[in-house]
């Protein structure tokens, strides 16, 4: 059961392959290559986002099925190691996408080189970098949503000592007791 849970946790995430921008840009010697790299990045990320939520919901559903009938604390013991690995993977992806691409020294150097190719290249580069930043921010937000979705899933295995999210009035009363 542990192996199945681990596979389902990682399958639920199906994180896109990280893009090593420094390496990608090291081989860019002209503006067409630069544009193509950005087009590829945009397509890859858009494709991942289009499928990510459905994949995550299906994978988390499979995890619940794998531990069905097992007490929550015991079920969590089976899932916890893989879940920690999954949270770390999402956290690493968040760290990758949290930094603007043009702040990476190798990329800044390559952008500087490309912007000097001709008189119009600077404007083209700025436009493409804005595009990259838009994609990066959208991806960062999607990964943040995924991270908090995983934490919400984790909370289903916590011992809530009678707290229930099914009855709003009862939940409100229980929460007020905890605050006093």
C-alpha cells in the first residue's frame, strides 16, 4: 500500500520538468532562437497548467482509495513520507519560479549580448522578457495553489477533535471555543 500511495502522490503532482534557463540561454545566439525558447517555455507551462488540477484531483482521489478503511492516523503514516517529498518538490518549483528570470546572472549576461545585436533588438528583448515574466508569475501562482491544495488534503488526515466542516454552525461554535 505504501508504494501505491507514494506513486499516487507523485503522480498527482506531475510537475513540469524544470527549465534551466541559464543553460537554455547559453546557446541562444540570435533573436529567433530567443523567441523560440520563450515560445517553447510558454507552451510547456500552459500545457502543464491545463492538466495540473485534474491530474492532482485524480491522484489525490486514488490516494484516498488506497487508504480507504484505514484509520486516519495510520493512513497518514503510510502517506506521510511521500507527501513530504511531494511538498518539497512543489516548494522547490516555487523557489525556481519566485525569482525573475532576468535577475539570474547568466541570463542577464546573455540578454545584454542579444540586446546589442542591432538597433531594434533591445525593444524586442524587453517585450519578450515581459512575456516571460507574465508566464513565470502565472506559473508561480499555479504552484502556490497546488501547495495549499496539498496542505488542505493533508488536513483531512488530522485529528480534528470533533471539528466538522460539514455543519457551519457547529464548526463556528467549535472554533469560538478554541479562541476563548
